[in-house]
């Protein structure tokens, strides 16, 4: 019996040694396989993220912006997540949760984005050119586009796909001048008033004290044209009534200089009223000029509803 016990013990220890030897060989290989699989799973399908696809649906054949910067604001709080993307939209992984989203054109001219740390304060502001005690002078912004999504839910380990139409926040006033009476122009410059300096992106509402912007027209014979870029214009007959008087300075071919004021009050108020408080993407303004008793007199042609190009969007 004693011999059998010793033989059993010897066989047991020998078998355990074999299993220990095999385990020693297999365990590192199993750990390597597990590590690789776990690493690949983390990279390919993060357990705390979801896939986001946002299409920028431009109203034109080709996107007018070269790129967009996306801001994702977590509804649960915390800092915004910022990504640069192509003008066609955004695609990438985000932590699962709910967000508000704003995207802005990266090549806007003569304008800056401010307050982007918050969805409610995100805005675009025309660059200031000159400050005086009485007036703020603003540059003429262009290429300002933005889209916003009030709520985007990113599912855990799933895909959310949506589209949004970017708003055109910069507008253009197309000025056309005609000098009657056989005189020819050498130059024409002016000052436009009521310039709205800042637009909140999410609500498209204006804020800040209105100012002015200067322009120089292109002249040919007795005609002159100018394109004035704005974010918005203050309604002359709105909550803060005023007269919107555009200052003009003309130099004639004979070298004489004439100045006058063009009253845009009624025209602009009619346009703003017809377009929900904003101006069309393209607003034509036609002005006729006459020399009467050596004094320059200006008259504005009536605005016709639908004459502006593009919608409010």
C-alpha cells in the first residue's frame, strides 16, 4: 500500500509538472492574443463613443466655403469639442451623449467669431476699422456661413447621421448711382449708416451698437456702382427710430466736388419688414442724382418686393 501511494504521488506530481509546463507555454500566447484583440477593439469601436455624420447641405452647386469648424456643446455640461472639417460636413467619433452643434466657415473675411465657448453666446462680429467718439466704423464682412443644430444625440456604439443647411450671415447691398444732366463722374465715395456689428449664430439676432461703413464706387461715365457687405442693418423705423442718411461725395470730370445725403429710411424699413427683420442676400438700391442750381440732389427708386436675390436663409 505504501508503495502504491508513493507511485500515485509520483505520477500526480509528474502530471502536474506536465500541465505546469504546458501552461507556462500557452499562457503568454493567450495573453498576447487577448491584448491584441482588446487593443483593436478599443481603437475600432470605443465602448463609450458613437459615430457622427453631419452633411452640410449647401443651396449652391459647389460649397462657397472652403472649410467648416465644428463646435459640439455637451448638454450635460463641460467644454465644447472642436473639430475642423471639410465644407461638405463632419464625420467622426464622439463620446455618447447629447450635444448642441454650431459650425462656421473658416475663410470668412473681415469678420471674427467670438463667444464660441458657449452655444448661446457664439457670434460673428464685423472687424472694427476706426473708432471715434460718436461713431464706430466697421469693415465689410463676406463669406460668413454657419449652421446650427439645437440637439444631436450620439448613440453608444451606433451611428447618427443628419444634414443641415448653412445660413448665409453676410449680406450685400448693391448700390447703383445714375447722374443725370449730361455730367460725367470722376469718383464717388460714401458712408452707409445703421450697420449691425454682431449676429448671434444660434438665433440670428443682432446685438451691439450700430455703426457705419465706408465705400468707394466704380465709375463709368455718368454711372457708378458699389457693393457693400454687411451682417445686418438697423431698422430706421424700429425700436430705436432714426433717419438712415447715406453720405455721398462726388467728384465731377471738371474737378468740382459735390456732397449730398441719400435718405434710405423708408426703403430699408420696407425691406426689413418684408423679410422678417433682415435683408435679402442681395439688396439692390438704385439712386438718381441731379445737379439743381449747382446743388446735388438725390432720390431713391422705390423698392419692389422680390427684387432682392436669395432668401433669408
